[in-house]
C-alpha cells in the first residue's frame, strides 16, 4: 500500500470509497474543487492506494483554518478494514499535523465504535462538556421574521 497526496484524477474513486463507507452525502458539497481549495489553504488530502490494482483503499482529508487542522472523511474501503490500514493512515495524518505544528480536531458519531476506538488509541481527547453546532443555511436565519430572542441593538 502507498500513501500519497490526492490528485485530480482520484476524485471518482474517492467518491466511490466515500459511498461504500457511508460517509458521502451530496448535500455536503464535497467536490474535487472543494478539495483543491482546502489544500491551497494549507490542508492536505492523503489517499491510500494499492499500487498494483490502483484501487483507492483509504482517504484522509485534513482542512486548515489558519489555526487548527480538521480531519474529515477518514475511511478505509470495507474489503480492507480490520487489517491495520486505518491506523497507518491515521498515523500519517498525525505526522502531517505534527509537521505543521497544530492540533488535529475531528467529529465522530459516538456509536461509530471502530472509529472511536481508533481515535482513542491514538491519543485524541474527547470533549465531554461540548455540543457540536452548525448552521447549514445561514441566510435563512437573517430573515427579519426569524428571532432567537436576542436584542440586536439596532
Ligand atoms: C474507522 C475505520 C477507518 C477503521 O479502519 P480500519 O482499517 O478497519 O482500522 P484498523 O484495522 O487500522 O484498526 C485500528 C483500530 O481501530 C479500532 N477498530 C477497528 N475496527 C474495529 C471494530 N470493528 N470494532 C471496534 N474497534 C475497531 C481498534 O481500536 C483497532 O485497533 P486494534 O486492532 O489494535 O484493536 C473504518 O472502520 C472505516 O472506514 N469506517 C467507515 C468510515 C468511518 O466511519 N470513518 C470515520 C468517520 S469519523
């Protein structure tokens, strides 16, 4: 197996891998263009590939916000899971974070035991007192009819 940087020609296989591992939804808008933009802003997208068959076996997408790295779409092809490849790819991702000199953050569903165990075993610390929030459609909440109960002072 080879770990290398993402190339534009990889997207089709990457998308297939995400679908196979259940981490792909179209609404997320994770396109080739988004990968290139995130990489140009200091992120890194690693792929794990079988050099003989050229089959994409794993993906690790790290985006950079100028302060921290965030790990997304970490996956190993189902037919190749349970052989230590996830650990190898995660260690390579940690190496990148170490070289960049910043923390690596991620979100994982609490019932995803394979991933939770992997991250625990690698030294990731779980935030016990925090909830994850996201506004998916910010413009909708700027509607004058929308109220969160706060006075804006306007
Ligand atoms: C999570 C995932 C990447 C692990 O990849 P993998 O190659 O199967 O993992 P490894 O074989 O390297 O195992 C590493 C560690 O993960 C944990 N683990 C892996 N599979 C596990 C399972 N079925 N049950 C419990 N723990 C498991 C163990 O701690 C294991 O270490 P150990 O072998 O010393 O016990 C893989 O299951 C996957 O792609 N899942 C679907 C996509 C996904 O959910 N990604 C995470 C999004 S946040």
